[in-house]
C-alpha cells in the first residue's frame, strides 16, 4: 500500500503576536490552518478559542513548542501568557 502524500501548502507571511497576562486574539487572516510557535523563554503561553482563555483553561505551550492547527481564520485563536512580554509566531497557510 502506498503512503499518502501530504497536501502541498502555500504559506502566508508569518507574523509575531505579543502575548501578556491579558488575553489577545490572533490577527484577522483567512486561511486553512496556522502553525503556532511559542516564543516564551522560561514561561508558558496558553492557547484557547475564546476571549475568556486563562492560564488554567488554555492549552499550555512551552518555549519553542510548535502546533499546527486547522482553522478558517487566525482570529479563531486566543492567547494568554504566564508573564508579560511573551510572544507567539503565527504562520497561516492554504492547501494548494
């Protein structure tokens, strides 16, 4: 049986989102999915799907951790951090 080939993707310009101790929403960028990378040395960034995300309810991402998520818009994602001055890198993509 042949191994299925992954669908090719077209990347959209990456962006960096500052994340602190108040929830912030991802930018308004239509896509098929997004690659999220936590940039939070010694801290944790938490991912959620609503403005009420907290450090107790969000998905924890340690520094350098990467997730690939299928979403229709980056603004479906919300972030909060365990300390001020953290960040995430966001790379939206489309299936080619």
